[in-house]
C-alpha cells in the first residue's frame, strides 16, 4: 500500500471558490478510485488561497483483477455449418479469445456463446496518469478562464502540479504544465521557492516547517490566536465576525496579526457603519472592550511576514480614515432630509426588470400590511402599514447608495427614523425587516418586523416567479430558496399562525391588479412545499409523516409542524400506531374519488356497528373540532385512536359496497363524513404502515 499526494498550485483564487472545489476534488478522486477498482484507506483534502491538496492513504499498487463470465451472441447465429460466422469471430476477437475458449449455455430455450474473462489489474500509477488530467479539468467554478495556448480552463492559471505515489512521480500534463516532484513555498515570505518533495509525509513536514497552514480550521484558530496576542495587555477583544473570519482564513497561507487605531472622532457613527467600512474594503476586525464597549481599535490580518508591522498598521489607519470620512459625510447629509421624502425617488429605482419600480413594490407591501388583520390576525395595521411605507426609503440615501454599505439597507432606515423621532415600533420594523439572512440567523425582535419581513420576502418570491427567475437545479441567482427557508424559519421559530398559500395568492393578485402580470401560483406553493419537506426532514421528522401533514390547499406550517410532532411522538409511544393509521386509511381508501357526498340517513342503518360508529362520531366530533381549533394535536390523535375498535368492527360486519345502491351510498356518506373531519389532522393514507 502506498500514499498518493496531488497538489494543484495556482494563482490566488477568490475565497468563495475554495471550499466547494476542494470538496469536489476529494469526491471526484474517491469516485475515480472506486470506479477503477483501486483500493485505498482514506482521503484527506486541504486548500489554501493558492493550492488544492489531496492525500490518499493506503492506495493499492494495482487495480483489482477481474474474473467474470461474458455472454455473447446466440449459438445458431455465431456458428453455422460447422464453422464460426463473422458474428462469432468478431465476438472472440473483441475479447482476445480462441474458439477453444467458447462455452455454450442455454437460457430460456436459446443457446448462447459464453466466455470466461480474466482481466489483470493495471498498475495504479498508469491509471492515475491517464485519468488525473480529467479530474482537474472537471473541477467546477463560478467562473473559469483560459490563459495559455493549450486552452485548458481553470478558475485562475495553474502554475505547478505535484503528484507522487509514495516516492514515485506520477507523470501527466494539464495544458502546458507537467506534473512533477516539486511544490512551491509562500509567495512572499519565501519568494515562491521551489522545493523537492519526497512523499506525502515529507510534503506535510515541508509545509509545517515553512509556516504554510493547509487546514482551514487551523488558519481560523491561528487568526484568533494571533489577534488575541496583538491585543494582549490592552483589555480588548475581537468583535465576533464569522463571515470575515472565514474570508480571511481563505485568503492567507500564513498568519500575522497587527493592531491599530482610527480617529476617535468617528465613534459617533453607528457601530455597524464603522464595522462595515472596516470589513468590506480593508478586511479589519472591529474591536471592543472585554465588557463589550465598541472602541476605535482594529486588527488587520496579513499573509505572513513580521517586518514593519507598526508602520503598516499606521498606513491602514490612514486608509480607514478616508473611508470613515466618507461615511461621516453620507450620514450627516442623509439626516438633513426626512427619510420618507426619499420615497419619491423610489419611482426611479427598478425592482425587477419588467416588474416596475421599488415604489410600486413598496405600495404592494403597504397594501398587504393593511390586510394584516385578515392574513395574520394582527390588530395594529396602521403601524405595520407605516413601517411598510418607509421600509425601502433608505435605498435612496447616500449611505446605502454606496456599494460597500448596501448591506446596511433596512438598518440605516431604522437609524435615520430613530434619529428623526419616529415611533419605536416603526423604526425597529424597518431596521429588521431584511432579517433573517439565513436559517439560524437572528430574527426581528418585534411583531411588526416579523410580519414585514414575511410580506417582503413573499413579494420577492412571487415577483421572481412572474419574471421567470425561478430557481432551477443548482442555479438560484436571486436566492429564492433561501428566502423561502427564511420565511419557514420565522413562522416556526416565532410560532406564527399564517396560511402562506393565502398570502402567496393575495400577493399575486396585487401584482396582477397593479401591473397586469401574474404566474401559476400552484408552482410557487409546490415550491414552498418542497422547502417545507426539506426543513422538516432536517428536524428528523419521518418523510411519510411530513407527506401526511403537508397536504391540502392550506399551508399553515406551524400547524403542520405541530401535527407532525404529535404523530412522531405517537409513532414512538403508541404500540398500536400502525393499526390506528391502517384503520383510518381504510376509511379513506374505500370511498371512490368521485363519490358525491350527501347527508347520512340513519334510517338505512341495518347493523349495530353502523349505528355505534356514527353515534360515537356525532357525539365526539364537537370535541375533536375544538381540539383542532385549540391546536391540541396530541389530544386530537388520541381521539382518532379511540375510533379504531369501532372502525375495525364496522369493516368486519358491514359490507360497504352493498348491492342495494341506497345502503351503499349511505355507508360511503358515513365514511366520507368521518374522513373529512379526521383528515383535517393528517392524510393517514400517506403514512407508511408496518404491518408485521
């Protein structure tokens, strides 16, 4: 067994290209070895801003040998008149076999040629040499480029290739680059020096000895460690910033941290403005005291080197001064004008191509907010309408108009409204209505903010579908999937009782009324159903339970989630769960889909079981309806379970499909009525029933 190392060295890649490509590289290598029958023990992958590395331990010296029986043509076609036909000769030639190797076997009354085939496994080195160029070519990036006459493509120019199987070089070409036994050290610290590598372990030692950190997690840890050292003795700490930490770890091979200070005069600006100025252009960490008070300090991460750190920190402070000076100007200019006056400018801002302006979007949000009593059972429609009216005004401010501060949209509107003494519910709703940015992110803190967030995201999704920007496959440029998941996240985390199907329908009507454009809303609701299914699966709910509760025209995900919880608990604790589900599915399955339901005629009952079942149903139906209304789903299931004996007796003693048409229809009416009530809990016919 040997160890394989493959290193792809290239010009620096964008940070967001690295992790997906490294994961694909490891996966494709595993797939290649599996398909080519080369055994191995484990695969480890690493990446930095300028190298992908895969180390595979325990690689077999050669492919597995193959022995199998191969079926050929029919004997009467391949052999005639005591001699092989052209068909028979071709079969033997293609398998390097002789006539003496032929075996004739009978299958389904026909005789066929068979051969015993043995294929000796090729050396792993030969297989890898042939197929590794295709592995590199197959790596997918958001954008790729061509840089030399060979016309091979990659995200950035490939500059070197290292490939060894133990201490043996694997030879192959990728464009004009030939694989070899050399790696390159740090671009700046070691001036890109070439170093010969003996094997995989030697490679790891070379990297470690020269301060190149291959592990993303170790780079993250080193950034935090070096930052703490830079702030030692100052009673300061970094403000947590996972996004920046990940980005910086993707941007360096070695870590140096230095602390600096910017002019205190800028501390009057909102903290988020200062943090954004430092993060977006300069990639500095903001710093606070141990107690959490924001300060005028920052930490900069450098890709290795310790020379002139103090001087460099001062230069960074000068650059930051210019950025903050601009932010100061934007902030003070914006405060000179009441925020709502920016709404007129929204008439010049396009929402989605072909779907009007941001002003028209704001009007739709305001109209939907005005119906919040009907949609959300929310009483303070006036406040929510005002928040919706002001929600997009900050898009036309000087601050948010700058590219680096566009991420502060909503937040800056809230800041300006607070400074202009508007009601707290309004400015908080405006400030937080873009939240959450992802599942698990912080949520709006007010009811107005939560509802405005949902209305805004629904309007986005409906608009994208109307404009033809629906997500397809892996492509979702407008983050439609993420917005749908964020809506589900809000609804479930904040226990909101809302029918999203109704909200989608009403928003689509608003588009049609305003712009004369609409779309197939069933496609949107089905899209939400799929997101709901995925979300519930992530909560470890069985797929059949999800399908049972996530059905029907109403899309109340809070109800569905609670029902799914009740069914999941019952499946774990109720020994007769399968029998209960089976009994309820029988009630539904026997009723023809086109059966026209009429009222039940008790006078047609001619067995005790009919009367007992229907009497029990009539007596307990009000309590069941009350439990469903109160969302007491555990109690509702217990009541359904109590019907099992009566249903079993009914089907044992009563012939539903009686020859007497009146009796038959009456019995179908009985079962239909029971189904229509109890199936408001779940579609029991979709549960997978273990009848063992």
